[in-house]
C-alpha cells in the first residue's frame, strides 16, 4: 500500500541504499565529474531520513516535500536543486491518502518535469533525465496495461535501469561531464545511476 | 592520502572557523547556514557583492571578503556548490539597501543553487542581479557543453565589481562593469598532479609520472587532453596562445596577466611561468600593464597552474588599482 | 619528477627574472652576481636590512624586499646558501649610509658565506652587523648540534628589523630589536611529503603513505622522528607544545601566531591547523594578538606546515603593525 | 713533478672526478643533509677548470688561489667557504716552482687549518675534517719516513679514505647532519667523501 507509511519507509530505504552506493556514485563522478555525487547524495539522504522519522506528515506529499526541502538545503551541487525540485513537484501531485497506479505515474512525471524545468536537459544529453524519462514513460504504459501501483513502480525501475545504462556511450552535453567532450563517452552518468538507486528503494519499500 | 585534517566531514567548517579567527578584524563567520560576511558594513545604499562556490579553492571566495571586493562569500562542501538557503542568507545579510550583485562561476550546480537563492532573497525584498564568470577557454563554448567554466578570472571580476560598488555605483552599473570584466577575461590551466578530495581519498584523475593534463578545471575534472611532460616554456605556450587567440589580442593592446597556482605549486615555479607568459605576450606586441602571481584560485593541493589574461582599458585598470583590503588581496 | 621548469640549472635565474618583471614597481633584479634590491631607495642614513639564503623558500627572502622590510635579498642555488660575492655586492648596493643589518638563518653555509661577505663589504667601507635566526625547536640547541636552524620566525625578524630601520633607528638599535625578535620567536614543522630538489629528481626523504615526519627543516633535511599519520589536531599539538614550552609561555601572555605552509599545502588545511593551534594557546591562557596564515617560508613543494609563535610586547607589536609594502607582505 | 702543470692537471682531473661523483655525493647528502653537495661541488669545479685552462699562473699557489676564488664565488653552501678557505691557505704555502715532500705536507696542513679556521670542527664531528686531519698526519709521517712528493700524496689519500670511512658510525655534531641527532649515524659524510675525490685527483694528476 503506497501510503504515508510507505513514503517514510522509502526515505529510510533510500538513505540506506544511497549510503551503500556512495562509493560507487562517487567513483562514477570521479571519472567524468568531480567525485562528489555519492557524498552529496549521502549527506542529503541521511539528513532527509533523520528529518522524516518523527516529522508530522499525513500524506505521501507531505513526506516528499520534507525530503525536497532537506535535499535543497543539504546536497548542493547540481544534484541538490535538481532532486529538490523533482521531489517538490512530486509532492504536489501526491496528496491522496494512498497512491494508485495513476498517482505513481503522476509522481514520476512531475519529478521528471521538475528536473527538466531546472536543468533544461533533454533525453540523450547524458544526465539523470535519461533515467527519469523512460521511467515515467514505462510507468504510464504499465498503468495503461492494467498494472497495479507496485507494478507501475516495477516497470519504472526497469526502464530507469535501461535508461541509465543507455548513458554509457553518450557524449555529455549538459553538466560537468560536458567539459570532457568525447572523453565523457564510455562512462555511466552518476545522476542517472542515483535515480535508479532511489527508484529501487521506492519499490523495496512498497514490497516491505 | 595525507592531509592536515580531522574528520573530513568537518573540514570545511573547521577551516572556515580558523579563517574567521585569523581574520576577525575583517570578516565574520556565520553558521547555520554557513557563510562569511564583512565585519565593517558599507554605507547604506551601497551595492553588496556576493560570491560563493564549492570549498577547496581557497583563498577564493572568502579570502576576498573585505573592503573593496566581496561583502559576503558562501562556501559549499569541497567542490560542491553551496545550497540555496546558505546563499540566500548571505544575500540578505550582505544587502546594504543597494541590492546584491551575485558573481557566479558558470557550473550547473552553482547556477542552479544561486538561482534558487535569488528567488529566496527576492521573497525577502532583496534584489539580486547575477553575473556569470565563464573564462575557461579549455571548454568549447557551444550548444554541446554547459558553457565555459569560471576559473581564475573570477578574481578579476570580483575585484572590479567590488571596486565599482565601493565607489558608489548602483546595481546596474556594478553589474555592467562585472559583465565587462567577465567578457574581457580568459584563462587556461594545466595539472601536473590531480587533487585528492578528502572524502574520496584518491586523486581525482590519474596521471602517469611523465604525463600532464592540459585544460583542467578547478574541481579535479579531467582536462581536455593529456600530453607528455614538457618544459615550462612549452607548457606556458599551450596556455597563453589559446587565451590570447580567444581574446583576439592585437598589437598594442594592454592586459593584466595573472599566473595562478593550483594549491600545490610553489611560487618559484609560478614566476618561471610568468616570465614565459610575459615573453609570449610581448612577442605579440601586447603590453602587460598589471600582474598578479600567486595561488588565488586553487584546487585543493593540485599541482599545476593557470594563466589568466584580462584586456584592460582605463576604467578597468582604475578599478583594479582601487584600494582593496581583504585577507588575501590588499593594496 | 614533474615541475614547471625549463633547465633545472637555470631555474633560480629564470624564476628571479620573472619575479623582477612581475614586481618591477618594488624591486630591481641585479645579475652577475645575482641579488634583488629595493627600487625605491630609503633616505640617506637609513639602516639597510639584508637577508638571503638558498632558493626554494619563496617568497622568502626576495618577496619581502620593499618598504618597511628588506632592502635587498640574495638567493643562492636551490637549498644552497648564496656565495660571498653575491652577498657582499648586495650589502654594498643596499647600504644607504646607515650600515647594514644582515639577517642570517642559522645554517653553517649561510653563516660562513655571510661572514665572508661581511669582510668583503667592510673592505669597501660598509659596516655590517649580523643577527642570527635560530627558532627551530626541533633541533636541540646544544654543543652537539650546529645550533638551532632558522625557519618560519625569519619572517618576524625581518619584519621587525625592517620596521625599526624604516622609522629611522640606527644600526645598534635595529640590531638590538632584531635580536629581541629572534629571542622571542620559536617554530616547529611537520612534513607529509618531502620536496624534490629539481636537479636531484627524487624526494629528499622517503615517507610511507601513512607516515609523517615531525621536526623537519626547510631544506628537505629529514626531521627528528617519524610517526604514523595523525589528525590535524594531534599534529598541531606536537608542534605547538614544544614551541610554547620552549618559550615558557605563561598565562596572560600575548603572542603572534604564524601558521606557515611548506609550499604544497593549500590554505584550507593551514586554517584547520590555525584553529587547533589557537585553541591550544588559549587553553594555556595565552592571547593570540596577531596572526599570519599562509605559505611564506616554503620548502619547494613540500607538503606540511610549521607553527611559529612570537612573544609580543608593545614595541614588537607596534613594529609588526608598521606599514609594509613588499610583493609578499603588505599592509 | 708537482709543478704548476701538475696543479692545472689536478684541477681538470678534479672537475672530471667530481662530475663522476656528483650523484654519489648528492645521494650521501640526501641521506643526512639537503641533497646538494654533488651539485655544489660540480658547479664549483666545472667553473674552476674553465678558469684555470688559460689563466696565467706561475706557481702551484697561483693555480690554487684561482681555484679558491672560484669555489668561493660559485659553490655556496657550507662547502664553498670551507673548500675556498682550504685552497686559499694552501695557495699561500705552495709558491715554490716545484713541490717537494715538505711542500705537499705544508699544502695539506694549510688546507686543514683553513677548514678548521672557518668551520671550527674537531675530529670526530662527522665532517670533512675527519678526512683532512688523518691525511695531513699521514703525509707528515710518510715524509718523515723518506717518501717522495708523490709518495706523500699517496699516503695522504689512503689516510683520507680511512678517515672518510670512519665517519660512517659517527654522530654528527657540526653541519646540517647534526640536526638529525642519532639518525645521522650509519652514513658516510658527503664532505669527507668529496675530500677523498679531490685528493685522488691530485694523485692521478701526479702520475699522469
Ligand atoms: N542540466 C542538467 N539536467 C539534468 N541533470 C543534470 C544536469 N546537470 C547535471 N545533471 C546531473 O547531475 C549529476 C551530477 O551531480 P553532482 O555530482 O551531485 O553535482 P556537480 O556536477 O555539481 O558536482 C550528473 O551526473 C547529472 O545526472
Ligand atoms: N663546521 C664544519 N666544519 C667542517 N666541515 C663542515 C662543517 N659543516 C659542514 N661541513 C662539511 O660540509 C659538507 C656539506 O656541504 P654542502 O652539502 O655543500 O653544504 P650544505 O650543508 O650547506 O648544504 C658536510 O658533509 C661536511 O663535510
Ligand atoms: Mg559532482
Ligand atoms: Mg560538485
Ligand atoms: Mg645546502
Ligand atoms: Mg648539502
């Protein structure tokens, strides 16, 4: 049941998953960026998890808003405002007591819109947009095909994983990796990878 | 990795605390959220000049807080741009009723966080204008990049803007001069050895014992290409020529020449580079009217340097020469 | 070894040439023999303050040539004291009729070469008085050593002597004040990574990845003992305590605290050390009245730092505060 | 025949020998000093050899004086004034057209006196004095035992070699090595070693 309890569990699971992925994300960022993505995300999600534990929240949206504000004030870098805006927009469309398939699609679409509104990247520029875009699209397809909320999340995660993998051959044209020109090719985008980690945590929380 | 640090997670806070103690006559360190602000407030109505960015580039930016340069500086985590609440709080604290000029190095993270901060400050009635520094000619300025990075030229833009604010120019005028300085300045850097981010514990990129990296940034980002180790004169040529070409420097022009150390390079080597850079400019018929040599925009303990050239006109020269009294720059 | 150099044998000459070009408003570089002298001569009868030593410690000494500090500086080869003809020529050039105070770091080579140079200058009618700097508490001051080395405290002695000369004190008075500063100052240093002398091509001593060397000098001499890597707070304690103990600092005393970078250490780390040093002094009831943080007495690109403490009285504080206008120190 | 031609040959041979020993001397100095002794000596003797080639000189003393002045103005460090003074003092006692056994002893004793006058070190302090002292003493004994000039030099060289070797276990109490305290033990003193190199060149020149 994707309710406020799920949202809280998601944040805790995300904090654990990001901590586990910290070195991996940092190493990816070391290759084509500035070696801080794992630390930025970890700092943000530890803070978010600590906040969410006993903050009052009635809806999924309340939790996501808290996450948004915390990420905004603790992450910094490019990822801070991008994920902050994503969670803020997602919070606005998740005010129902329990999220159905439509709500999950709306959450993902709003998050994607938030990332694009702030970062102005399109698909194929080797950013987290390459994970969020197929995730939102696959979620909509799954919903249309009759999947339940958890099934929609599953489809989104699978598509995000593929989307992240698709960034490897790409030449970066947004973010810090773009400074590398052709040398950015052959590497997984760290933000696309952290998107996968967050969606996997959402699914894990839904199954818990 | 060996560094003079305690807990890496506390390194920025502790360093800024020490900085505040050492320069208590000039600056005040505020915490929660963290930023540095001038102790001596400028006269009411003066434009406040504020900058910031990831830590690890010291003395940039906090070292330039004081009379005639910055009114506040906002350090983020190492190589990570500060958050909007920090920047917004600095905008509000620095504002003296004349509005705020934000000088932002062109990185996605800095741009996005300062943008959000400007919205926060606006909500509190503080007007913020932003000028981007994007002087690094190593990055192609095209649709295919996030645009040129801000590197060494940031010192020039901050000095010019601060001098304009100190003489009483209004926000439009200060912003216009900062833009003019930004448009007149170009840089290019080289790394002999990459920096090690404290919480990472290994160098940001790997260079063989006989390789150097041309066109590096100041965040341990790898550069544009890697070449075998060369002499100082050869390396300097690889830095000066793209800078001078991009500026389109012509015979008879006057410039400021800034040779910047990356944190792990001693002054003796910077002066060898300065000598070579000056010769190359003079061969083009360009006169070096003002100079700055030292480690002002660092990348932790990276070994290497950058060369920055700013085209001068009388007004920019006058603003560069105007008095400045900060921990890192004073005359 | 990767350095920004051309021919290592020419490195000092080229670096000093670049220095002279960058600071032509303040200094003049003479060659054959090589030394640096103030461009603006002081009034006739003023005591000239001259120092020098091996290259590789920049900005020491040439960076302190200018108003209110040194009248001339003499660079030797890297880590090698200059020769008597160089030093003697600098004495003669700097003399303004008031005699010369030579500030000599206590190393056998410097002492012997300056001694011979003083004889040469004397033969030309120039009176030279010498003050030794021997502030390094890492060396036991006993019959069993060449005596303590001169390290970071040299900056303080040069500043105090220069200020005394600038206000018109005669040679005896300037020498007495320099002696007083020298007696009031102590230092101790640590290396995280040894420097590489250009013509040697490998580090001056070998440190494992988890080792540091306590009590190092500024010439790549190995230190007194080697310990496992420790936190900045712990390391600072190992530097501050012997310095404070040796000075016999008591509750209520006032000091100047100087945290010096060794060339390859970025400012951010120096401020972490400054913070720790200041706490340790305050715990003893000692007040830090003046501060200096930066890389002023380097050892090529050595990584590490030193802590210098000078006991202050009103006269020394006043002379420290007196105006100074040199390439590396200005207020 | 130890005449002015020999003195010129000595300087050329010394320049070659010091160049050959440059890395060795620097490495010795790296261990207990500041890694410059080989470079200092090489710079000085290359300059001295160049000067001596066509400078007018009538006696051994004239050549040694030229060497003294050149070392003084090119070597720097501790070794510059020490060797400079040694050669200057030696020059004063070598004004005969050809050096006999007595003159060689006088040369060595004067050199030793010069080093001691400047550096104030006694035997056993782990400096070049530990090579010069036995060299001068052995020279005197050989002369007393009836050796010719070359034989006196031979004895001096052998004693200098032993004297240099004797510095290995010593604890340095003069010069830069004294800063190391007990860690100076177990290393050959660079200046003692360069003294041997110079005396070996003198003998080589005498035999050439
Ligand atoms: N304009 C953009 N639009 C969307 N995502 C972006 C953009 N720029 C960067 N990113 C994402 O941010 C990630 C880097 O985040 P991070 O390392 O935390 O910030 P920084 O680059 O400031 O160090 C990239 O891997 C990429 O996915
Ligand atoms: N007081 C002294 N008396 C005699 N010889 C000395 C003295 N001090 C140093 N030396 C000699 O000088 C040598 C070092 O010379 P060098 O490396 O050229 O000078 P520096 O120590 O200034 O770098 C030592 O190995 C030692 O033999
Ligand atoms: Mg990053
Ligand atoms: Mg970053
Ligand atoms: Mg030396
Ligand atoms: Mg030496």
